[in-house]
């Protein structure tokens, strides 16, 4: 995998209660329901922690390479998302950071972090 410059992760932060959501949306805050100008666009750090990990061995789209490791990741700002993870990310609790591989979001092991 050739690592490229990290993709910017953009979300919204509620000015009313401070909750952050990913990806950018205008439906309203998941916590307090604020909407419109109360949702402020923010760039997220891309740093997070693996909550759960699984390996996909077969995908219905033959263009998607398998096996592929997929993780539930909680970003430092709060949102939880699912994304591919790179080699070396092998357990829940691992500290990861967003990177790009051919324009696709992939989370890699974070350098210098106390990974489990």
C-alpha cells in the first residue's frame, strides 16, 4: 500500500451543545436537534482508536480487493465510523490516523502512539 497525504476529514460541530458529527450533514445535531447556522463546519484530526476489527474475505464487487480489514473507529472528536485499516492494525485499542491510499480513506497505525 502506498501511503499518500492524509485526506482531510470534515465534519460539523454543534454550536449549541458541542457534539461533533461525521461526515458533514445538515440534518441537525444528533444530541440537541440544533440545525442550520448552529452547525459549524470543522476539520477533524483524523486520529482515533480502533473499537472493533474484522476481515472481509469475499466482497460482492470483484473490483474490491480482499481480504480487507475493516474497523469501527472512534475519532478523537467523538464520532464513530467504519473504514479500512492498513497492515499492522490488528487489535481493538490500536491508535490510528487517517491516510489515503489511491484516494481511498485508510486508517494506519499512528506513529509514536502506545499501540496495544
